[in-house]
């Protein structure tokens, strides 16, 4: 059985609109999805479409995820 992890369409759209898509990896985007779902208790696309995540909060989530990845990379060297 294959498990397919789907990524939020709206997260990709927001990242592209904010010129942040190229800064993120697929794994980063999955982490962003998870963080939104953790904060709202809803699927990330639903939370975004309902306005439960502001643009400012979204940017903060992206920064947090990118910072985490940077720390992981530093530790692995």
C-alpha cells in the first residue's frame, strides 16, 4: 500500500504570490502544511480559505520552518 502525502494547493499559491516558493523545498512545504494544521485544527487549505491564517502569520510560519531546516543543516556538518 502506498501512502500519498498531498500538499496544500493554497500554501503553494501563497508562497508563489509572496515570492517565497523558490526558497522552500517540498519537505519545507509539508512542514508548513503541518504547522498550519496544528495551529488551526483544520486541513491547511480549509484554514487558509476560511481566513484563519493571516498573511503575517503565514510568513512567520515559513520563517520558522526555514530556520528549523537551517539549524538541522548546521548540526549535520
